[in-house]
C-alpha cells in the first residue's frame, strides 16, 4: 500500500466517501446548522495549524483535513436530500388529490405493456390555486389510448394524483424506492389520456434538449433501416437505450460476462478515447501537437456524449477521460499520476452528486479503470509475446482479467453470479463491439454498404453469445456485505504478497481467509437451520414457499416474478435443492395453514384443525367459510386479491374477530415453522 500514500486525491477521497456514507445512512440532522458549525470549526483548526508551521502539529493538521472532508461529504448529501427540506413541495401535497402539473419531457419515451413511460422534469405544480416552481425530476405514465404524447424539449400540462414510489415488499428485493430517491425522484404520475395536452411555449435553445433530440434521431435512424433485433443492439451501443432488446438476449450477454457492452458507459467512451489517441499516434509520431490532440479528444468525446443524450454513465466517463487527458498532458505518464487523476475525477463527481457513490455503474466504471491502470501493467510484466498478433490477444486478455479482478467484489455483491467464460468471451466480443460501434457511427453518416456489414457482424455476435445460453454461469451466489469486505481485503493482501513477497503478509492473508470461512460457515448454518413459510407479494399473482433444512419448495412461480421478486430471497437461503410443485396445506408445530386458491372447491381436510388461511388467485372468502373453519385466527391475502375483494374480506375478518394480514400493505408474510 506504500504506493498509494503518494496519491494525494486517494487520501482525500476516503474521508469524503466516509462522510457521504454517514450522510446517506445516518439521518441524524434535519438541518445543516450542525454541519456548518463543524465545517467552520474544522476550517478554523486548519488555519490555526497552518499558522503555527510546526511539525508537532502535523498530526492535528491531518485530523482537521479528514474532519473537514467528512463534514463536507455529510453536507453534500444533506444538501441533495430535497424532500427533507421544510419548503419542499412534497410537504404540501396529498396522494388523494389531483394536481395540475406543467412539465417537460426529459428523455426518450419507453413503451410498456399498457402505458408509455415518460421521464419528465416538473417545472410547476398548482398547489392551493397557485403555481409553485419546483424543477424536479419525475415519471408520468400515459395510457396507450392517448392521442397526444409529449415531445422532447416541449412543455405539456396534465392533471393527475401524485403516486409515491412503493417500498420493496419482499425480502432482499431491489429497493426501487431508494434508488429513485437518490436520483431525487419522489413521486410518479399515472395520467389519463384525456388529461394531457401540449403547451405552446417557446423554451429557447437548451443544449440538453438538443442532445435528446439527437438521441431520438439516432434511435429512429436504426429503427427504420435495420432489423428490429439489430437496431435494438445498435441503439444500445450508441445511446444506452436498451428497452427494445429481448430479455433472452440480455440474459445470454449476462451469461457470457459481456452485458456491459450493451450499456453505453465507460467502456464505449474508453474505446473511442483509445481510437482518437491511436489515430494521433500515427499522425503525430513525435508528439509535437499535444494541445491539438487534447482539444480534439475533448470535442469528440463531448460530441459522443451529445449523441447519447448526455446519459449519466457517458457523462461520468467523458468527464473522467477529459481529466485523464489533461493529466497526461501536464504530468508524467506514470501509474501513480494516472491513479491520482482517476481519484481526482471521482472526487469532483462525488462533490457534484454524492449519490453517485451508490450507483452500481459508477462503482464498476471506476474499479474497472483502476484495474486497467494498476493491475494490467503488472499482468503484462509476467508475459507478453513479441509478435503483434499474440501481443494483441494477450493484451485483450490481460485487460479483461484486470477489470474482472478489480470489479469482482462489487459484481458478486450486486449480481450474485459469476460468468465462467468471461475471459474467452471478452477477448472476442470487446474487439467485435468496438468494430460494430465504429460501423454504427459510420452508418449514421449514411454510408450505405455499412448496413450490410453491420447485419453480418450482429448476426455473428448473437450467434456467438447464444452458444453460452446454458451452464455458463455460477448463479445464486450468496455474497453479502461481509463477503465483499473480506474479499476486498484478501485481494489487497494478495497484491502485497506478490509485490513484496513478505512472510508476515502471507500469514495475515491466510488469517483473513480462515476468518472469512468461519464467518461464512456460521452464516450458512444459521440460514440453513431455519424452516419457514413465505407468502410473497406479487402484483396480480401468487407464490408461496416452504423451506426446511435441505429443500425449498414453491407452489407456483413464473420466470419474470421469480427473477425480480423471489430470487433475491432464495439466494440468501443457501439451499441447493429447489422444487416447484403444488401443495395446499402446511402443518408445523401448533399451526396448520390451508391455501385456498380454487373457487368453488375446498381441499379435503379436517377443517377444525386449520387455524390460518392463505388466500390466493383472488379467492373470494365468504361467511360460510369462516363458520366452517371454526379455529381460524388469521387470514393472509396476497397481491392477487383485487381491491374490492380485499375490502370485503377485511369486513368479514372484523366481523368474526380474525386477524388479517395483507402483503400489499405489510409486505411478504414470513413465519418460522
């Protein structure tokens, strides 16, 4: 770790990140006054220590700097949490009332099953007969029957009720509410087709609007000229808009460990940056036009960002590579200087938006860049063929391996799977993606023969990834926060062992590895030893799960609901055997559960022994049922129960003094057996 001591922004970045985590996870203060006092106090200490100019005060100087940066990180988070401010519009509206909203479409419209999803920026909202300017992001969902849809860069007005983003209702489910909250989106609107109309207001020139129109133009170019499956991939490569790629194709890319090529991000920006530098290395072999190279690189990278509609991942990558370009011009091209520039760009981006730290794409981009800067040269020092062809293959393999190693803890923590063939697939797919990306750019300037070449290459790409559709990934990896920390520490120690070859570091690495295994054994034993029943919340659907010490059994499940709502919980259970088979009665200890799902037919059982009912498939419970099940003390209803039916069941339960549990309001019903 000695080399990192000489990277100033690495040392500054750590306390800033600590402050951001504290600010996001520990909501201690509702105002900024304590933070302001802490900042002023730390600045005062800084000036006091600087004035003394004494070596003995160096330790206090460093403490003051860290305190200042922690408070700065805390303060930036507090500043971004608009909904906690007393004058925020959310404190003056009700979800039961409709409001008139003036908004502007802020990104490309996405087609859903029944609606169009429109990302918007709310300019004004009418509260108490007075328009309030807010300028905040949101979503509005417009029914497909609408005759009028919003246009990019144009204002429109609608009237609808604000709908809060729902909290996750199943264990370990992706927290979409928190995800949008960190993007400062607190409400969404479901708009009837008759309640939306355009507003003829000139908004003037707006670069962001112009970039979004460029993005829409790119999408239309590919849609009208190429096959749908080809156009979907080209659009994803250029703009990051991947909603039109089939779920099967996305899964196959994920299985090969190359899903990142479909998400326009640092990879695509980096490939373009490398191409620009390669062209200049041919034109300017003596490196005499460094300033011109810098200017051209910056212009072309920002032009690429314009084509993507200034999407957040590309914007981050462009800023990062701009800083790297400037750093290469003014500083020596050493690993330490490159890492310092990388940390500086992250420092600036986190100051501007501290919630980027929680963005998976942001973390993966920076860790991948770290791997390419720090690990790839070390791997290349081990062995690199002298001939051009062999050197190119090994360089691609080393870059893929370095990026995978550096992102491995984050990838396992968020995605819980590991692609077995990632190294082999990336060696072929990344260069192929680079070629397709260049052809896509040429296609946009209307070079006709390019379309034919694109079709051939895309067919080959889809055929190749289809070869790995099965048995190509290790799935359902239970990788928790403790695992992430242990693996991160072990990777650092392994690097130290290889760099310094010290026995003491080897022993420490072995000790950490053994500690990790012991913690894992405890966690696995604890999760496997529990037997439980779970009734999940699925909108208009039903699934129940029984778990014992060896097996997990679902009564019914479909693939879409399983992946998004059930699979995260299954991963945490550490059970290797998973079955799907129908059942309608569960007996354990003093409880006997009966599942009612088929109207007009009751399971054959001793009704007096049943003390809990689970209603599925919108089952309509009646008074006769409750008189028949004399010992029932609780009724559980899941997401399949319609609103009217749920209200009627609630009245019945009150009448018979039976406890009601609704997964829609209380989340998944989970009880130990």
